[in-house]
C-alpha cells in the first residue's frame, strides 16, 4: 500500500464513500482531532503504568478508530435508498461506554474524594493524561458541531464525553500510583 496518493495535493481529501471535501472541512477536523487524541493515548500507554490501564487504553485506541470511521463517513453514501447500510462501518455500542463508566468507578474507589479542581501536572505521565483529556474535549466539541450539520449515531458523542471523564480520573489514579503531588485549585481572594 502506497502512503502517498497525490490526490490531496489540491487541498481536498476523500471521505469513506468517495466524496471529496476540502481538508479544512469540519468532518476532517473532527476525525483528525480524534486521530490526534489516539496518538496522545498511545503516549500514555507507553509510560510505566499498570497493565490493566494499558489494556484499557488499547481498547480505547481501537474504539477511537471506530469513532474516526463514523466521523469520516459521508452519511449520504453510508445508507442505500432502501435504508440498509452500504458501507460496513462499525459503531460505538452502549457496552463500550459502560466499560469506561465501570473503569471510572473502579479507579474512583481507591482515590480520595475530590473537593476542588486540580491543577494539571505533578508528573509527566499525569500531564500526558491531562493533554489527552483536553484534546478529547476538543474532539467532542468538533463532533457535536458536525452532528448538528449531519447527524450520526449519538453513542459516538456519548463515548467521547465519557472518555474525557475517564482520562481525568486516570490522571488522578496515576497521580496516586506515582505518588505525585495533586495541587488543588483554590481561587485566591482579590485584595
């Protein structure tokens, strides 16, 4: 498989289904941001973290490819006039979302209750989680904007929302595991 095709040299790219759109199209920005998120999650997975978290992160990376496929699919080309799927694009299931929720609950059980916001940082691995969380939120914002123009399965949006929560709790868990300082944000009073 050749990496370069030269078909994008004039500033357009093809969606699943063949439709060409400008590279600055919101659909491209949406799935490009999901791809960026996937790379950040790979960076977290490459750190010295527990094996269960690595396993969950691999699952998340797989699901992000699904999210990207959903976002990269031209809705007009995905469904035949008869209503049947034309393209074999996977979807995000409620079970995928529930896995994130179960992991959030499991990690939270061993953490002290949160009473304030926390400042990102404390350890490089924790910072990588916070960066991924922020990129996830951006991906979610772009996906919701795209959804308003061309709706797709809502579970895709639910997954991105829950994933940012997961990444926040993972950052807290790794702070705990790595014995990193978690600095609370306490607003200072004006003098």
